[in-house]
C-alpha cells in the first residue's frame, strides 16, 4: 500500500468538525438547554456545603464594596465630589466583577476540562458559553444588590432603568465574544491562566471602578490620548453606561464610551465565534492538543 502524503490529506478534518460557521452555530444552538442546565449546576455548586449557601452571592460583592469605600473615600478621599459614591463603587465593582468572572471562566473552560474536550463530540463552544451563562445567572443577584443599594442611598427606580436589560444583554455578548476568542488560546498555552488575572487587575484600575477616573483624565495636558486609552477597554463603556442609567453619572463621555463598547461587542462576538469554529476544525476539535 502506498503511503498517503500530507498534501493529499490536508483538506480533511476530524469527524467532529463542521463544514461552516453557520453549521457550527446551529449545532451549538441545539445544545442550548444543556448549556443552561450546566450553567445552573455550576452556580449551585459554587457555594455548596457552605452554611450561608447562595447568600454569599450577595454578601461577597457587598463586602468588597464596603472595603473599597473605607479605603478610597474615608481614607484617601478620591471621590472628587462624586454624588452617591458608595453607589458608584457598587455599580462599577459589580459590572466589572461580572465581566471578569465570565471571561476568565470561559477562557479557562477548555483547559480545565481536557477529558471532556478530548472525548465528547459536541461543539466545544458549549464549554466557554456555558461559563458565560453561569456568570449571567449570577448577574441576576448582582442586579438585585444594585437595586437595594440604590434605594438605601435615596436613588429609586426610574423609567430609564429599563435600559439595564439591553445593557446586560450587550455585556453578555461581549463576555461571550472575548471568552470564545481566548478559550482556544489558553487551551494551547496554559501559562496564560496565570497571566490573565494580572491583566484583569490592570483593567480594573484602568476602568476607574474605585475612583472617578474621568475627573483625573480631564486634568491631564494631553487628555485626548488618555480618553483614547480608556475607550480601548471594551468593558469601560458598559461600566459607565450602567452608572449613568442607575444614578445619572455623566462625567466624561458616557455616550461615546457606550457606543465604542457596542462596536467592540459586535467585532469580538463575530470574530471570536468565527475564530473558535475555525480553530476547532483546524486542530482536530482541540483533542490532540490538550493533555489530560
């Protein structure tokens, strides 16, 4: 028997690979109920065995916000006269924290489940999307925290709060796009699991979650470059948009920042999904690359 050359098999794909991104999307959509059930299971297991159980979904972010308030308002006094600074911290911390949880979970989903990646025939996008959906289910509790804190500081729901729904959905799509983009890269280069949290810490400070960064940027001599750097952060616009909707924070350019984040969302979602589907085809559904 004559050996088969590499050029003769270059066009072949593994049996689990799909022929197009649209087919891959359809196969992933067909597993939406599995994704939802898996996400609910992850959320339920997160605090399993703890005395307070899911109450920690509310207590933990509130405790972080209280720590930030003591340090950055009472000790350092960096609020620059921001009205409802405790609410400013609450919204910023919860929005960015949700983004970080969703993206890191999605980015590490393939590397954390090598056996499932190797042995299952389902589209591997199910794993990162499932992590984003689990974070989105937790987001419901975090929205409740925002409502309660708002009422506590004298800010009550207004008609404009209806915009929280499309903003939440947009943030979900952004998280999905970034997660799909990073997941195959982290699966192949697992050292990134250590590097990504450091990057998110930098983004955390650069987003101005703990202080009104816009007030400081406006004082810079070359503020246009600083504004451009802020806009380069895909989640920045969502943080500012949530703060504007909840309590009217409008320092800087919240409208422009939101528009830029929406553009980021469309590009990262389309690009992330297309690259993920293409990568799964090209490297044998990741199964030969990830070690168990």
